[in-house]
C-alpha cells in the first residue's frame, strides 16, 4: 500500500499516533533484520549477508579426524569458512587435525577443560563417560541418517543431548552424517557367528560392545592408526565409513572381503562440541552465525558422501575386492545382542532408561512411516 497523500493525512489526523507507532515498529523490525542474519538460501542453506558487528573472536577447533578424510574433516573447514564469511572475518575458527592439539579420542576432554573452544568428534567415542552419549551419534540397529537428524533437531533428541553434555560444560551441535555405513573389511570370510570368535577388529562405541559379546576381540583406534594396524596384523578386520573414505585409507590393499551393512552405524551423526563458557561470551549475532554455519557444514558432509560413495564403490569392485553381505545368522545374533546390551544399560541407569524409552517410541513411529513409503519404493526401484 502506498503512503497516503497530504489531503488523506489531514483527514486521518486522529489516527496519526497509531500510524506513527506502526511506522516505528516496521522500521525497528527492518533494522533488526539488517543488524543480524538475512534469510538463507533454501536449497544450499548458505547465508547471504554478513553479521554487522566489529567484535573480534578467535577460536580453535580440535578435530578427531585426519585431513585425509576430506569429507568428514572438510565439514569443520566448511564451518570455519562460512563463519568467517558471515562475520566479515571478525569471528574465525582455526581448525586442527586429529592429534595436532590433543589425541583424537580426547576432544571432548579438551573442550570441557577449555583447551579449545570447539571440537569435531563423535559422541560414541565417550561412552565411558556416559553411555547415553552413544545416542548422539547412533546405536546398533537404530535410526537412519534422515531419522537421526530429525530426532536430534525435531524429535526431542537434541534436548536430551544438551542435558547430557551440560554435565561436561559443553553444548552439542549436529555436525554431519556419513550415511549408512558399510560393515567393514575382513581378512577372511565370516559366514556364521562362530566365525567371528577370536577376530581382532577395530570398532568403537556400542557396536564394539556387541561384537565383544559375539566373541570378537575389540580395539578402538583413531582413523589414522587403522591401516598400519591392519597391515601388520594387529587387527584382522576394521570398519570405518564407506567406499569413498575406505578407498582413500587403502583398506582394500590389505583386506579383500568388504561386508555390508554396518548395522552398528545405520546413521551416525558427528557433532561440533562447544565450551559453554566460550559460548556464553559470544554476541547473539555470532551465536546465530555459528548455528547457521553448523547447519551448512552438516548438510555438506552428507551430500558429499552421497555423491562420492557410488563411484568409489564401483572403482573398488573393479579390483579384486569381494563384496559380501552379512549372513542372516550374523544379523540376527547381532540384533539380539544389541537389544540385550541396551536393555542391560537401561536397567542400571534410570536417566538412561528415560532417554531409551523416548528413543524407542520415536524409532517405532519413524520405522512405521519409512517402512511404508521409502522401503517399498526402494525395494521396487533399487532391488
């Protein structure tokens, strides 16, 4: 609507105070929008306008991952780059590879102690501190990537994780998903539960505990330590992520049996963990910029994996790699052991029990929906 003409203004004089208030309100809202973040692109999630403040903030980020894993580690670089762009270089994060500042599996400790302001890691690396941290990443026979992020962002999971991490003085932000993972690389075939007994395998989190229950000798190794251990025979098998990363790490050169699916990591979420004290000191606009940059980094990780895994699998299968599914016997045994493990932990920890029951109810509804629409389509179109 156009502004009223002079004659109209005189006729509407009794309402002038209301008109003035409306104009001031409109002007204030516009000013607030300009002072903060402008709407992001709905397709890319990128933000178009910078944050208007001159306060300079310099943070450090410790990752659990080597730079050779450019899709996982790359998400931290996306976070750093976009945050600097949105704040016109005033809020920057210097990213350090796993082991450069702290050991890869001690990132949570470093953030908690304030040695770094932010970390890139997986919650399931720290189940020794609190077993419920596994749900921040994933649990065996749990949620798929889309289901996991929906649970964390909209289904109540995020509130649970914030509560758990608050005990460490840390705030979690979803930082990306690798997609459903592969079952890993084995130096010899495994066709039954008895074949697993005595295997030495690198596998972290609850998946490792399940494998332990099945008779596997479990080890937890950081990404950069896996290949040497597999090559020299310190381990007989390893899981990692999927074709793209596995090919880059060279596992196919020393183990030829490539198993699927990775039932222990059906939709693993990685996290950016922020020190609470450092977060509290940020201006509101920087907090908004950080959250927007995290969201873009999270989306970038999964879309890159979805684009890079298909050609990588094709290339692996053109070598002497043998692609093998886990047998039904192994899948059933693993599922039964997984459920028993989760129930056992819940029986000992009332708070864990509450989270577990909420999560199970969410999974039931989500599986009903995805099993109706997407599974039936996938069986027809992809089968």
